[in-house]
C-alpha cells in the first residue's frame, strides 16, 4: 500500500483543485477527515477511511443496480402473461418487510447509501405483485393490496401515529418477514421442479446485494436488527441461487405436460397383427373367388 501511495502522489495537484460540486459530494460521503486523507493526500494506507470508502462505493453500486434489479422479472411477466413459478405470498411478505425497513431507516436518519435500494426495490415489488394478481385472475385484490399499502405507509412514516419504540419492534418483525418471504418461493420452486418465470438476474443480484449489505452495515450502521436481517437474507438468497442453477434447464410444468401428451398422440394404435390386409377404411379385405379349376 505504501508503494501505491507514493505512485499516487503526482495526482495531488488534480485532486486539490476538484470542482466545488465534486468536492462537496466527496465530503458528504466520506466526511472531512477521510476526504482529506483519501482524496487530498491520496493516502490509501488509512484502513478506517479505506473501509469507509469501499462501503460507500458498494452502497452506491447496490442502489444503482437496485433501480433495475427487478426489471427483467417485470418484463418476463409482461411478455409471458403468466405468473407461473412466482409466489404471491413471497412478494407480499417481502414488500411488507421493505416498507417497514424503509420507514425505520428514514426515521433514524441513517445514511441513504445504506438503505437506498429498499425504496427502489419496494416500488418494483408493488408492480410485480400487481402483475401476479392480474395474471392469476385476481385484479380486484390488486387494487385492495395497493390501498392497504398506502395506508400502512402513512402510518409507518408518521411519528404522531407510531412512536420509534413500536417501530423498533416492527423492524425486528420485518427481519423475520424478510426471511419468511424467501421460504414460499423456495417451496414453490421445489414443488414445481422448475423456476418458471423467476428471473436469474434478479436472484443473483439479490445474492450479491445482500452480501455487500452485510459489509456496509458493519461499517456504517451500528444496528444489530438490520445486520441480522441481511445475514439471514443472504443465507436464503443463497438457497434460491442454488435452486436456480440446479433447475436451470428444467422444463416448466406446462412444457412437461406437453411432452407427456406428445408420445401418446403420435403412438400407433395397439392391437395384434392378423396378417390380413386392410382397406383404406380400416376393414379387412375378404378373399376373392379363386379361378383354380376343381377336380
């Protein structure tokens, strides 16, 4: 690291004259001390500041990726017009968990880089849940779901309705909900023997994101409730990722049904060969009169 520090020193005149907006952004992310150490002095040997910078970088990367993490899932649902392989219960539980966590983080004034993806994924979850209900013939339930979500959000974000102590208890429950939300999806895949319309991009992005969040939480947020939730979420995301790999080329239940019907439709009619020729209508031809002279 010392060699790297020496190699970076010629760049100090550039970092010392960065534009005002970039300077202010760097200070807001790293703080005055670490900005001076890492940016102005270009000293990567300070492990505390270096870990903070890595954590901030991961957090911003996760937020950026989360803006599109479920777009492939939404597109798969829209294109197929089928909710096969998608657990409605899993999305209801996950959406509830994310809404509580978002309110808890906002009202505790935690750094946005440690929870920003929660808001973006929450919005995408609402879209997916509505699509799942719509494609399973329950459009009226979708409207009820959105209304209930709006009322819940108004309650959770209001300090006059819900105090922080109660919200802390709900956050503990949200960790349980987040873990429980993965179980119906895991069970649905195991039962159907296929991942159906589940998006591989979403699953593996979740796995990488939950692992990164463990690191950022350890570095920036001193809250065991949030940390334990990310650890448990990573464990179950790993199970989903393993299922995705295991069932990668497995046909869907509908495709398996067609595969079973095809041999039955194409098989020849059963029966014992009689040795008699048959006419095009399927009836045996009778023997014609012989021309052989008798006697």
